[in-house]
C-alpha cells in the first residue's frame, strides 16, 4: 500500500521559513516525478514545484527563488524548503508522486501552511 505522509506545516509570520517533508512508503521516490501542490480556500489546486530527474526541477512563477524542492533517496523523502513566506502562500500543501509507466498517481493527505502576523 502506497502512503505519502506530509509534515512540517504550521503558522509562520510573513518573511519566515518552513520546510515541508513528504515521507513515502510503498514506492521509491527516485522512480517518480515528485511534486508539491497547494490549494487555498476558494481556489483551484496548483502545482508549486516539481522534481523530475535530479537536478531537473521547475517552480510556479510566484515561488521561484523562494522555494526549493529536493529529494533524499536514502530516506525516500521529498522536501519543500519555503523561504520569505507571504500571506498568499497560505494553503494546504499536498505531496504527489506520478509516473507514466507503470502508471502511478498518489497523493498525501495535505499539511496546512498559514502565513500571518
């Protein structure tokens, strides 16, 4: 059974930092495209960052230069380092593992990030 478990969310002041973790079991993250998505109240889910084949990554324009996605294959975990947080970053953040073949598309349960003073 595949599980993606996010952690590290919380309340942070504007300008602060958080690191989200996504611990995987049942799959090996090195064989998947790993992504972080977020969904704010009343908005559609959007992809924030993606790591395809190390070191190939891409980011949502609004987080470029502030967020960094990384993967530790020895811990089977993906991270999202978030710096210079702003209130618009407030959302539930989800981890996703995807590959085309053999097909796989898995989601974590989400972790809340709130940026507020």
